[in-house]
């Protein structure tokens, strides 16, 4: 039988798992009686741990949220994961979190067993972090956005575009996405009646939030894929619609996710493509290694003619 202090720690560890435990289950795990379990539950409550009890056959004990943060028990893998996460947070990305993350990391490393401290330090020593040079997002902004998502409330905010122009937005927030070192909000823009992706560091929330709304299905059925696609096309300065003489299945393997493919028949498809310049787009289309027709871009056609003449001269020489 475990000593009282060791038993309390073991009991606390079990209660921190996301499930309900009946008295007999806990008693069997700890090798004690259900009466002892009830007494230990009361001891934990006196120490500030909010242990909730649900009566009945389907009831049990569960550790709930309290008014203050009690000590947590972490297993080895959880402790290493938290330490690595805190080191990552300390490297930036969310303004105001660096110092807080370092303080929490120092407290954690102080109590880590030697074997775990060596694992964390080894990972840190073998890892090189590239200094951030891009914009950071305020932690309070992320909290406001996340709260609106959880409450299904419209988010009202000022949004600063790439050119510095600021507009007021009214949107139904869906998800926050962290990718490519930045935070993005995927939301249904009420004014524009369409899905939009907003950089969180350019958002200035307005309070209070708007009315509640019924959440819509995720755009494209996959938020991550939607963000990846929209970010891939957002920087295109030149766009074109091209008819390709190859099947959509055949050509899809040669294209990045940002390119939209529209099948025509078994042998042709439309591509909505883009690039920074028509010259770069002309070179890229040549790498598809198949015949194609430009539908709506005289500028792209002119660059294709210039490239064709250059290649003919090179072949003649």
C-alpha cells in the first residue's frame, strides 16, 4: 500500500487525465478501500484541487477548473513536450510572450529530474533557431479572436492591408491558423459575403463583439488546405487562365496546391495560374511539357512569343 503523500500524488495524477473515475476504479488502482479514496479526495479539495463528484451509476470523480492554478503533475514525455514548447514560444511570434515563456521554462527546468533536463538541453543544443525578422502578433489580439471563435460571436475589427490602407470589417471568425511563421484568421466576411484570410498582426479588434452566429462548414472542407491555397495565390501580381492539352489528373501531379484545375474532358483542362511577372509565368508554363493555349492575357502571350523567338535563335545557332 502506498504511503499517504505518495498515494495523494498518484491519485492526483489519475484525476488529471481527461476522464471520470469511479470510487472502486480508483481504489483498485491504488490498492486501498473506497472509504480511503473518499478521504483522499477531501484532502485534495482542502489543498485547493477542485475535484468534482457526480453521483449515480454513471458518475465518478473528475478534476475540474478552479479559481487558482494548483500544481500539475506531468509524466516524463509531457514534461519534455512542455519544455520544448516553452523554448519555441520564447523565440518569438507572439509579442509579450517571450519573457513569460522564459520564466515558466526556468521554473520547469528547476524541478525536472536530471535525466529529463539532459534530454531537453540536448535538444536545445542541437537546434538552431533562425531569428525572427517579420511582424509579431499581440497575445491579447489572439485571445480576443479565440474568444469570439469559441463564443460564435461576430468579430468587428480594423484591418490594415498590405498597402497600409485600413478598412473596417465585420466577420464570423472560424479558426486561427499558424503557418509560415505567422498567425492567420479564417473568417466569413459578412460585407463581402465570402471567406477571407486575415493576417492576425494586422487586426485591431473593436469591442464589443457583434451578435452570435451559426458556424458555417469549413471552406473547401479543410481549413488548413484553404489557407495554404489562398496564401499561395495572394502574392500573385499577374494572373492568367490557360487551357492545357492534358487531363486534370495528369497535370495535377506537376502543379502546386495553389493552382486551380478545372477539367474540361479526358484530354484537356483549365488552369487558373499566376506569378509575380508574366515572364516568370511564361517560363513556368513551358516546364509543364505539354501544349497549352492562353485565354485572357495578351501580356503573357507577348512574353511567350519573345521566349519562342529566343529559343528558335538558340536552336539555329
